[in-house]
C-alpha cells in the first residue's frame, strides 16, 4: 500500500440498508476513496450474535455488496470483501480477547441494548462483539474509522485495547481515530424522530430502505411525524421540532443545500408541500442507485470475483499484522 492514510469500515448484512446508512456512512465513504486507502467489508461474522436465517445472511451479503458499488464505491479503488473470507479477523479477535477486561465489555451500551432485546440468547459472542470489531480495525493498521456518534464507544475500547497491547509489547498497532461525517451523521426515525433511523425497527414506516419501491418511499416520507405547530424551521435540541428537523436534515443531505436555505424557502408554507418535495428529492436520490443495483445483483459472477479479489488483498495486508502479533505474544511463527 502507498503512503495514503488507511480507512476501515463495514456494514452488517443483517437487514436492508436504510437511507440513514447511505447518507450517514456510505455516501461519505465514496468521497473518501480517492483521498485514502479504503478497506470496506460486509461484516457477516458480526451478524450471528443474534440468530439469523443462513440463507438470509448469504442473500443480504450480496445485496450489501451490490448496493456499495451502486452507491459509488469503486472496487478498483478500494479493498472490498466479505469479513468471513479473511480468517485473520477471528484469529486476532482471540488474541485481543486475552487483553480486554470484563469490566470494559460490561459497560458497552450495545451489549446492554441487545441483551435486553434478545434475552433468550445472551451469548458470549454478543458480549465480546467489541473485541471482534477492534480486531477488524487493528488488523489493517487503520488510521481512521468512519462512524456515527453512537459507535464512538466502540472506537474508544478499540483504542484502549491497542494502547494496552502496545504498552506491553511495543509499537504493534496503530491507534485509530473515529471519523464523524460532516453531513447526514444522524438521520432519525420517520415515526419516532428522537430515535435514530434503524433497519431493525419493528415499524417499517419508521425507516426508508434502499430496497423500497419508489412509491413506498414517497408514502413513508409523506406520513412522517412532524408536529402541530405548522412552522418549517430548524431548532436544534427542540424535541417538539424533531420531526421537522429530521426532514430538513434529510433534504439537506440529499440535495447538498444548507438547512437554513431550505427552511427559508418554505417559510409560510405547509407541511404537505414540504413533505412532498422532500419525498421527491429522496426518490430522485435513490432511483439511480436502485437502477444500478438491479443491474449488478443479476451478475453473481461479477460480485463473486470482486469478493475473491478483495479477500486476497485483505489477507495480504492483514498477515503482516497477524505475524507481528503472534511473534510478540510468543507463538512460533
């Protein structure tokens, strides 16, 4: 690899990618691929902390890959692969488990959240999930990890693990930094706008899937929760305006316009007109992505070839780290 800084990130193929995933993550990844050495993965190993249907994981893994490319990620510019195709992720995770404290893992918000929602299956993988995430990042000596604010806790524990290991064995891991997106960092639920838009939301009206029909997308936005005030303006931190704030943020992210400019345009207008225009802007944003996705998903061999090439590249990069780690801890290399 050249002297460009390294970025690592990925998305679990555990559900359909949402407008929030695109605006808050993938759209920003596209911008980064010319400036950095980018390594992006379909994080299938992370999905099985919660029970999944195997056929769904396989299908969604290819869907996520096709959507990545349809959104503008260029397999010729980035390393694009399926996490489980590089065994080094699991190998490094085991070593790092031995350098991670129980108390650190018990404090993780995501463990508390998922164990409350899946009380019948509180497994060890769910508990040690952050260690695998740390391995994902440290394996490639990543400088930056694009994340949302809700993922910063995972970056913090990753940094703690890296610094602890380095303190014992010397300069082994690069200590990564979280990279928060400048635009579209927090796209909220259309039905509960104080909550982040989530592909796992039980209410399908709450999120926009990139796989949704265009008419469904428009209907979801037009039925989005607002308020009874009837004033289109952005008020940060005002929960009564959370719905309008969210729609303004979405409009800004898909059009590239400033929120204040959008709000000024709709001054004195009703929510109906505003929602209609937001719906149209979002549909026009997603339509070309879906058209390219439909073309790519029908070419399975092309997607398999990308996965094979990406896994080979990922393995080559990560083996340097694995050998160094194994040598440091005393394994015969």
